[in-house]
C-alpha cells in the first residue's frame, strides 16, 4: 500500500468493517470492546468490577462515532493526541474537543441518577 497515512487508512478499514457488521446484524453488537488490564486497574488501587465494565461498554457504544473513536484510540489503545489526530484526519484541537465532550457524556451515562 502506498498510503501517505497508513494508520488512518487501516483505521478507516476497521471502522467500515465494524459498521458493515452492525448493519448485517441489525444493530446487534458486532464486536466486543476489550478493556486492558491497565484500564481495569484504576489509580488508587481501585479495580473495576465486571458490572462496571459492562456499563462502560454500553455507555461507550452510545457515544457519537467521532467521540467514541477518539475515546477508544486515546484511552483504550493509548494513542497520543497527535497519533489520534493523524489516524482520524483531524487537528489535535479537534481530537481534544471530541475527547472532552466524549468523556463528559460518559460521565453522564455512568453517573448514578
């Protein structure tokens, strides 16, 4: 592949694959969001329970696509703002915006009512 932005091209292929699977399955979950051990073990020695991880996955799926992509790349895969921007074809400011907005939405979804 003679792509200038190989990461971005690979990310777009993955996104199209997941979207196609969602359409074929009538919106049913097409993939499992795996959470790394690092994410599971939060600062201060707190370990997220399986029910908390299930709630997190459900909330993540509810985010708008761009916010979800940024959250997954930045916080689950550990990409830097610069790497995320390059993958998604966005400016770093746009990545920071979608990251902040996505985290606020996750907080709302996950806050006890």
